C-alpha cells in the first residue's frame, strides 16, 4: 500500500506506527510543514508555510488560519500527484491544524483516516471547568463553537477516525463517535520500567537523586492551569514544611500550550510568586525542557509523581510515569478515572482541593512502604492495556491496513 501521514509537526502521534508500516513493506511518506525540523523515521514531503492571515473579526480568522494551512497542504499534494504520480491508498492525518481539509479534492480515491484527539464543547469539558479563569460566558462559548468548526468538517469527510482514550472519543457527538476506533499510541514499557540504578543530577548543582530518595516529580509540556500547575504550586508549601528533606523536580516550559496567556508575565512565575515566600526554593528545581533520557530517569527516581489536568487530552507522560513504576497522585477528572482506580494503582484527589493535595503528597513521601503495591499495580495496568509492542502497535497497524474498517 501507499500510505501518507499528515501532521504539521510529524512524527507527532505516529513515531512508531509510520516506521512499523514501512517495515511491513508499505510505501510510507509524510506530509508536514516546511518549518518542522524534527527528525523523521520515513521520507518527508514539506508544504510551504501558510501566509499570515490578517482578518477580523477573530472568529473568522480562526477558520481562515486552518483553511490557509489546508490549502498549502493541498497544493503540495497536487504537486505530488502531478509531478510524481503519487496516489496514496490511505491518508492518515491529524486534523487540528486544517491540513486534511482539502486533500480529498486532490485524492478522492484515497481512504481518509483522521486522529480524533479532542472535540471542544462549551460545557462539561475544559472550557468551563476552572472558575478561577472563567471568561465572559457567551463570548467564550461562541469562540469554542467556532474553534470546533474545522474539526467537525474533518470528521465528516473522514472514512474513519482514531482516538487514544475512551474519554477523548466521548467528546465527539454521537453521529461522529460511530466512526471512531479507540486505541492508544502505546507506551514502550520495556524502556519505561523501574530501574534501581537510575540517577539524575540537577544541572549546576551537586545534587544527585536515585530511587528511594524523597523526591516529588511534576511534568507538563508547559507550566499552566490546564495541567494544574496552580493547584500543585499552592499545595507545595505545606508539603515541604512537613517534609524538610524533600525536593521537587519540575519539568516544563515557560509559556502555554493549551490555555490562554496570563494577564502579564508567565503562568510559571505568577504562581511561583504567589507562594515563594513560603517555599524553600533551594529544594524546588525548575528544569525546563529535558532530554528524554533524563525524563525517564526522573520518572524512575521519584517517590511520588503529581499529575493534574482539566477534562482534556491525557498526557503521554502520565502513562509513561505509571509504566516506570511511579506512585501517581492524580486529579480526580475524567481523563484520569479511565486509567487510575483510586487506592489500587494510584491516588485521585479533587483538582481544586489544595489541602487534599498537600496531604496526599506528604503521605506518599512519608510512608513509601504503604504505596509499593500501588506502584506495581500502576505498571501492571499499563503493560496490560497500553504496551506498545504487544497491544497498541498491532492494533494501529491493523487500523491502517484495513483503512479503519474492522476495529471497534
């Protein structure tokens, strides 16, 4: 088969699937943005950077931006067909940035599969979850509806779709949900495994940590409210006061990935400033973005790992932490209830309960022996349901090879 992956930041969700299909003898290409500098496991074709969109009002601009990117992707597709006679049997794309919108006009004979990561809603999900950051109600709901327009269009066009979790698939309306197969991208549970020899040295310090040390870990792509950074920081003063030997390792960039920006400065600094007078900052280590090998080591050494999220996309890092045998204290929100059973393979605490978070983290630090069984159960649940090689990758391959036609 000829298979084309489409993602502005390829490999994105497809780092294992694309090379696995190529290894099986298929001709695999990827269509991505010319600005994408990430290494690719397969041959890449790049489309030109979309022109800046200067349109008002804002709601019109939202769709214009994704349509412009979709048009650039379609122009590149036209060139692939006209000059290289490339006609894919299957297109598998992420629709979030509009790249799949017009590909049917170039390749009407291809099966179109899309990655159904999340559908925005005005109520019941991320938009109205956190009252601290509530915006003008009607204006915010209108913007959310506008934001979902191209996603709905992409889903209607698709022959089939894939969602990584039951919760994420459930964000789509019933008439679109029937197109969706649920299969996670997969976790390399061989690499993400407990390792008593793991070590991590905090840059520019003499501090080296190993498994068993009193370390709290917290990891987000960006330090922002969507992933509970504000709740975590507000819980820390009581935790560090109760555990005077504990250290905190925080991975994440300054900025935002999902929510809006703060009124000024950064979310990282805003919530650090709120509590810094009550923190021993020599024990709080902001690491920024780290190499993957360091991420793995940090997951292996932590005594407790805190993970919070709005009702939104589940982070890969949560399942990776569980696979590494981390003791996870997570927010009691729908994405986590799918993977963590409170008291069995982790703990769940109300997202907004600052005192509850302080107590749960403190207890996990103070009484590690009480949580060994949960650590083992966390890893076992990931190996059983999300292992890359034995569970997820075979199903993903079948999904593509059957063009989404048999898996439900």
